[in-house]
C-alpha cells in the first residue's frame, strides 16, 4: 500500500482581533518537546508554523497524527492568547510580520521584494510515495487535469484585510504571483522535468528545484509526488479527505486525465473564484462542465483505487458533507455572517483545540 504524508501550515492569530501575531521565543521548541509523532517547524513568516506527519499507509493513522499535532499547536497558541488557524489566508492583517530567521528565507524575501509583504498564505501539501522515477512523472501528469476540481473542493481562504475577497481561495490568487506557480507543463519523462526545473533555476526565477511553486511537483527530498494546490484545511478530516483523493489520483490509470495548461490554469482561476460553483475543464473529456459534475467523474475514475485502499466510503461521505455544509470557504463565510469575528474564532478553535499535552 502506497505511503503518504501531510504537511499543514497554520497562522497564529490574536484571539480578539484575529490579526496574525509572531510566535513567542522558544514556542516551536516547546511544542517539539511534546511531539510524539510527526514534526513541527517554523514557516516563512514568524506568525506561521508547519506540522508534518510521519509517512502513513492509512487515513486512520493520518487523522491520529494530525489531531496530535494540532492539539499541541492549539495548546501553545492558547498560552499566548492566540489561535492556531488552519485557513489559507488570515482574516485580517497589519502587514507588520517578519520573515523567520533563516538565510534561505532571507534570500527568498529579497528575491520576492514587495510580494513578501502580502504573502500571508497557508497551504496543505500532500506527498504520495511512488518509488519508480518515470512513474512519478506519469503520475504528476495524471494529477494536472484534476487540479481545478481539487482546489474547488478545498478552497478555504475567503478573507483579506477583514473583508470578503469575493474568492473561495484568495491564497491561490496570491500564489499566482510567484515565478513558477499553478499548473506545470506536461512532461515527457524525468529528464524533461529536470530540464524545465533547471531552466527556471538558470533564469534565477527560483533558487533551486525545491522552491518550485507549481500546484503539483516532484519532491526534491523524497520519492513522492507532492500536491500543493490545497489551502490549509479547517479540520483534520478535511485534510485527510484531500490526502485520500490525492493518493487515489496518483495511483489511478494514465487515461483519466487530459488537458492543456491554458485551460487548466483558467479552470484554476475559476475554482479559486467560485469554489464548487465554478465551471472547469473536465479532464476526462476536455469539455467544460460544472465542478460537481467533474467531482463525480473524478470519483468514478478513482473508485477502484479508493476501494482497494479502503478509502471509498471516507471520500464519498466527505463529498456529501461538502454538499451539505459547504467547503471551508463557505463555512468561514457562514460563521462570519452568523456571529462575526466570534464565529470565526470558534470555527478556527475547533480545528486546533487546546488539548492537554
């Protein structure tokens, strides 16, 4: 059974204003002392943390690790009168953050210039293990066409500067400004992939292949296909749904996904704008269809692998849950419409409760 791993990014918010605040000195180290499974690390900005699971083979194990890590982060956030929010963008911002101490991050910030001042984004990255080098490239090509509907299902960043941005995934729009982002080209083989990456490095668009911001890429550290299209997800169950779908697509037959980069990128824009109300290119036909129709075809295409892995019920039930209560972006907007900042505060706390260590 193919292993997978999950990386989740969180932003620390002041519990009253929901504005990002920096971690206190030693926060990450104190969390790490209590981390029995997985890992916690600093992220690009001092208001951010990243949690990474150990490699797992079942969604049950993934949920266990995610709840453990989120509980630790929630506990330490509570000790700082803060909330660890699993949202693709913070509700509001003073733009007074700082870049985390690191020569690499300093170099990135210098390269991105003013972009860094607005680059408050939190994502979910899913690694799916594929041990054969050339099969990893074929799997990446498979994923490309499904990127828009995956984003539509998981958009979770509707706010910017305390206002509704009008987008389900404002994070995706911010990511679009990076030198390499959204859909990668279709690659002939591993050599072709490395040649494209080397060209971007030679252009100095990115310092190294590990900095590619494509929505799906080959990991530079592990034998994995890394899906990066997702916003950070409100609940562990939302994250595991995205991970289960990712693994199934990576392991599914080549024939299920077609699409040219312009159509995929336009579909990604529409998915970022309208979530599951978007119209996107169907990678099984190349025609335009409603996102829910494409989600159904994605389920049909991946069902044999989902059944083999024991994830079919989980994915079907979560799709029905999204139909019933909405995506993360819709749930954030509903909470804010209902109770304002207090509603968002409780929604964020639900995702990373301050559990006892």
